[in-house]
């Protein structure tokens, strides 16, 4: 019976093509927006998850207070090599490394220049910890050595990016703060412009071009815990020892100790709020679309008053009439959902394409998990049925004699 | 012979604000099983209201209606719908087919509400359409059929679930006289060969005479016969209607 009602619903919708399509627009715009947003958000989350796995759950970051997301903000007391030594001594810490950075103009060729992060870190036995965190691997040439003077390893963009009139290869020269550096290695792509424009130099060269920098200061410190140790426990120990070393009271720390998990989690929290707000806005358009369905169904009920009378005369119960109209509006919603999912997926893919090709970022990825598709379709059907219930009730409650009398 | 329909002192009153309109005023009517009855009367005599009562489309304000011995006057809409679907086949003046469906789908529709399987429905619908000699028009929509053919589809629809009673409300009213009389012949044949009970409402004396018995209705009551004035009134009405159609 339901199968027949579904067939009837499709026939009726097909008979009113234009009106059906206009009603569908109201639905698929909202569904497409939600699907595209959730798809990109999910893609971003997948990226973060993968990043987290790659970085590993065994690492801890120590930053000066208030500098988590503000790169060049050096107003708080900087971290020092003494802090590095303190952290190295904490039980459970396997290895510690630190890095310093400045932002400078990098120039080469006739008129190429870019504003890039110049990074240095100790090239000792713990350097692999930083290489893991920056996820930098050598694509061309070689890694930096302690004996390197004014030599540099540069990011992927110098080799490939279209925005430069001349791309660079190993052996070419760049100028930073008036000093010429020879490129000895080029890193593979990391994914963001900031990372792929970074320049790595030795500590000697770094303090040579930035003579005002205190050689004892470091930008940030990274630590790796021993296998089997919970990073959260080690965080507490580091905090305790650092307070003593830096002579600050609990609650007044001028440094932050976080795990990668915390970092990603705090980022996800902000991201989730943004996501909820955006989906909420898209949701408003769904309510408007639903009201469109309601309007269309009220018109349909009015138009088919006579048909309703006939169906009742030949044995349709109130519940049959109700079901017929609810199914029809449900399918109106579902059709909008199908279109919305297709358009939304297309939109997300287009954003991904644009992101990868025009902005060179790996952050914009469209993910289409099955639950998103099924959820969107189910929701669209539900939305249609829900907003069709009132018109359908009106149809079902019609008096057959009056309904038959209408022309 | 057993009564299949019995109306006992049936009143139907419509509340029109300040005024109360009595469409039926203590109507008593019996229809025997296998009978072909015509209900005749002028416009406003209450014959359509009576027809709606017999067809379980409406319930009386007071009084009782028995269908096959069961009192339907107190039944709810769902129960009435089920009785309509099982026991009654309607034929309307304006055919009342669903225009978006083919002839066969129209005939299958009442069977759908009876929860019959698709194959059963198809078989019964095909049988009914073949019986009204429309076996070659099953997949045409009403708009592709003539008036007489449409009324035969409606008859097939009324017959599909083998109802106890066929109710025909002015079945020839929208047809020319030739097509009308062939539809009437068809109903007559149905009655004679299958013993189907038929109740037909008409205001046309000639049409009424095709039935076994005529019940005259005036002012919401059954009268023995129509007086001359009323007969004249009907004739004038008929002439006007023919004029309008021409």
C-alpha cells in the first residue's frame, strides 16, 4: 500500500513540475549549504586527526605565556636555554629541543622577495624531534649541518610557486638581512604558505644576522616523553619544575605547557563553535524551505479537494488520506535533499579544488562520509513530512460530501 | 426478500446560521436485496442528501440507517470509510475519475484502500474494465476517453470490489441521450445478470422507469406519487437543463 502511495506521490509531483521544482529550491539550497559546510569541516577534522597521528601523542610544547597563536609576540619573558636544561632533567622526558625564529624579508634574483619565517634550531642529536614536528623532509639537496656557514634549507614554495618570477633550486642564492645564503636543500611540501616559505639556517648564522637576539633565549621548546608515560602527567611535572626555575607562583606562570592533543583539542573547540554557528545560519534557510513545502502542500490540498472527496467516497480512511499527503510532502523534501547533497558535495569539492590549486593549502578537503549523505537525505525527508503534516491533516479531516461538491 | 438498506425516520438538518434547513424530514425508505430502485424528485427534494446517507458519506442528524442490518448512523468516519470501500460502489453524474491516473489505475484505487495485493488488484481491475467493454482502453487517462467511456470506467470502478449496493447519482446527467441510454442498459443488464442491488437517483422520469420501483421524494419525505405541479416543475427543469446543454 505504501508503495502505491509513493507512486501516487511521484505522479502528483511530476504533474506539477514547475511548482515542485520551485519548492525544491527552498530545500536544496539549505541542504547543499549544510552538506558543503559539514563536508569541509569533516575534511578539516580528518586532516587534524592525521596531523595529530603524524606528530604523535608523545610530544609536549612549551611556549611563553600568551603566544600560542601570536607568532611574533615577544612581550612576555622569553624562554631560555636554562629552561631547556630544566625540562631535560624532568623524569619521564626523553628528549628536548628548542627553536628560535624571526620574520624577515628574503630577496633573490632581480626583484623577487617575500616575507618569511627564518628558523633556527640546535643541530644536535635531538634535531629529529623538531624535524618530526615541522614534518619537513628534504626533497632536493641535503639537510643543514653544524659546519654550514651561510647556507640555508628553504621551503617547497621557492622551488615551485608561480607568484615568484624566478624559482629557486639548490646552489642558488638568497639574501636575508643583507647576508647572502646558498641554498643546500629544499623541503618537501608541508601544506600552508607560511610553512612552505620558511627558511632554516644554523644558529651561528642566525645570531650573526640578528645580533640583538639574546643567545640564551629560545622561541619555543618541544619535549618528547618516554614510551609508556602519559604526556598529561609529564606536563604537570614540567610546570612544577619550570615555576621553580623561573621563580613564579602557581597561577601566575609566564609560560604554557601543553600536549599536542590539548593544542588540537582547543583548536577543535573553537572550530566546532564556528561550525555550529554556520550550520545554524544554513538551518534558517531550511526552515524557510520547510514553510515553502507547507505552502505548496496547502495549495495541493485545496486543488485536489475533489480528488480527496472521491478517494474518501471509494473507501479511503482519514489515515489513508493523511498518509498520502505526508508521503508526498516527505518526498518533496527528499528530492530537495538529493539535489542538495549533490550540489553540496559539488560545492565542497570545488572549494577543495580551489584551495589546493589556487591557495596551495591542504586544509580544505571535502570529506563525504556515509552518515553525512544518509543524514542529509533522512533529515530532508523528515523536514518535508513534518511541514506537510498540517496540510495533510486538513486534507484528511475533509468532509467527503463537501469535498465532492467542489469543482 | 431481506432489506439491504433501511432508513428509519431520518432527519438531516443543516444549520445555516440563523436558519435551519431540513433537507430530510423523517424519511423512511427500504431497499430490498437485489432490487433496482430509482429515487426521483425535483431539485431540493433531498434526494442527494438521501443518497449520501445510503452511501455512508454522511450520517443523519436523527434517525437510523441500517446497512445489511447494521446501524451506521452512529459510526465514526473511519468505520464509514471502510463500509463504503467494502459494500458500496459509487457512480457519479460527473464520473469523478482521478484525471492523473489511467482507467486501470482508477479502477484499482478502491482496491488499494482494501489492502489487496497488486496482482489481485490488477486482475480485478482488468476483469471489471473488460466487463464494461473497455479492455482496449485500460491505459488511457480520462481526458483521452469520451463521456460515455468515462462513465463506464466509473461503473467498472464501482464494480471492482463486488459491492452489495451500487449507488448511481444521476448517472446519465452529463451524457447525451444515446450514450445515457446505453449506460442505463448496462446498469439494467448488471442488475439482471448479476442480481446487483442498484439505487439510482434521478429527476428524469424516463430514466427512472428503467428501475423496478420508483420512490418519489418531495420536501425530504417519500410520497406515494408526485402531484401534477411537481411533475410539471420537473419537466420545466429538464427542459431548461437541455437548453443549457445545447
